[in-house]
């Protein structure tokens, strides 16, 4: 296990500006954005356990998001601050080991929950004994005994109502871990006319939330903080989103969707124990970050971390490039992907800063340029994946709506083709040239790459 050092290999080049166009073509995961120890963990999990790097890496980002909770936020300027909340999706075909990397990385968090549960059980027994003792006294001599609260970091599958109840007692936030996201998505509109969807849209923005009840106490939460992660198969994702409105919910997810993921042969290598111990200690340090509260309240007050001057310049240049992408694309679905990238890049910078500081056993003071640089590399990698997922979900839906002969024409066309090829296929099916022209102009199916040349977007 290597010491944490500020080197180009471990932390990225921290001088100069970012070449966005060059970064945008990244195909391999930018592991160099992580501390050296974390890189070792990801690589060894790949080498010994056959865990895909993309799956382990996104699990680590999520684990930091959950562990830090509402202790910190990234402040770009006054009135523009964001928490480190992430929605993450592990996408892949059956048999590619999606769940195991997530379980390995979440183990330290589950260990914390297990320990807190043991403590809570003992406190509950003491509480019951105190209540029993109080009942022996005269009514005027009895005192009210406060019921102990169970501290918790992770929930596995719960309704919005249950999540709110748990978060009302866990002010730093609560993570939601669904082994199968398809069931979670499918429940959105099953019982409450879409209110679950609206709730999770609000959670992503860390808005406040109030619950007024007739029989029990009202609940007010100043900032919702419920990071989400889970696994899903491509066909299941297409199915659940075919029944949902296209309201940008999918754009909020960082998605691990490696095209080269496959089931691997078992090997005889063992994961180094010291790396698992290192990861456990990193998570515990993040979890033990002291909380601050708004004066005179019990509401947690995230500590703002401002961008260093160098980090601010990096973000400004990237934001200008990203804004141009949003304004210049004609595909409304991709506009949503690009718009959410600005939120996600800042959240990733905060997560990387907290992770780096935990690895070197220091408290974060500001967002350093190296971590803003790393966040930019990450979001450009995920931007490509998010575009792939967007095409996978919405283009497949559009294909299903085509008539049988147009679907046959689409299948007959190569990935890249000339105008005349499409016109000839339409002619063979007794369809007009005008119909072929309209077909080729469908941006959900094709992109116009040059005069007379088109490419399938799926």
C-alpha cells in the first residue's frame, strides 16, 4: 500500500487548462483521479476477484457520498452550493458480477450499521427497563423516558415514507441500496400516482421536506440527503423507462456500463487483506467527520468548501465548454444529460476532496485543483456512458414504435450509410423518396455526419 502523494500519476496534472475535446474521447476509466491506495484496491479487485474496474470505482464514489453525508458541501460562490449526493447505477448483462463489487465496497458501511444496531439493541433493553421502573412509581413522580434512536447509514429498499422516517433520526443522511433497481423503478407509479418519482426528483436537489401527520408528530427535514445505488440489466432498464415520462430522471444517474464486461473464469489469487483494512479505515474516518449545526437548532449545517483559485479556473473553463454543448445540441434528451453534468462534476469534486483527505488523515479545507481536474475527467467519462444509456433506453423505445417495413429498413442499413442507400431501400418497399428523407432526419435514429452520409445513433 503506497503513501498518499501529490503526483501527476495519482492526482492528475494540476497545471494549465483542460482540453475538453481530448478528454471527451476517453474510453478507459480514469483511475488516476483516485488516491494511490484506492487505485491499488480497484486494480486488485479486478485482478483477484474479476471485478470490473468501472463497477468497483462507481461503488467507491457512492460509498464516500453515503459516508460523508451532509458534513460538507461544495461552494462555487455565495448562493451556489451543492452536497455530495449521488444517484448511481450499475448496468450490465446477466452473469457479469454487478452485485459483488458493490457488496465488497459497502462492507465497511454495513459494519458500521451492524455495530450501531448492537448498541441500539442494548439501549432499547435499558429503555424498556427504565420504563418498567417508572411505571412502579406514582403518576406524579414519573419522568418521561426518551426512546433511543438507531443510527443508520444504509437502507435496502424502502418507500419514501419509510426513508423520511429514518432520515428524521439520522440527520447526516441515509443511503438507499437496491440490489435490483428494476423493482424500485417499477414501484414509482404503482401505488401513489407518481408521487414517488416527484419525491426522488426532489431528493436529488437536496430540497427541504415537510410531512404533516394527524396522529404522530410532524417531520421537517432541512436538506434531503439520500444517495441511491443499485444494479440492473439493460433490457429491464428499457422496460421500466418505457412506462415512465421522459422528465430527465435518468439523466441524474452516474452509470457504470462497460461494454467489455463479461463473466470471467475463477482464479486462485487472493485479495490482499491490508487493502480491505485500508478501505475500512478510510470509510470510518469519513464517517467520523464532526458534524456542525445551525445555531440554536438541531439541523445539520454542511461545512462549505470553496474552490481554490486554480480549481475555480478549471471549473469555469469546463463550465463554458459544457454550456456550449447544452446550447448547441439539437437533441433535447442530450441537453438534459449535459445540463446535469454541471451538477455532477461539482459533486464529484467534493467527493474526491473528502476521499483524498481521508487517505492522508486530514480535514478538507478547500477544493483543490487536482480534485477538480479529477472530477472533470470523471464526468467526461460518465458523459459518454450517460449518452450510451440515453440512446439505449429512448432509441430502443422509438424503434419499437416504427412500422414493420421501416423497422426492416433500419435493420438493413449499415451503421454508417449514404443517402442513396436509404432511398433505394425505401423504393424496394414501395415507399417514396420524401418518406426516406423524413426517416433520415429523425435525430433519435440517425446523426448527419457529412453531406450525403448518416450514422445510426444507437
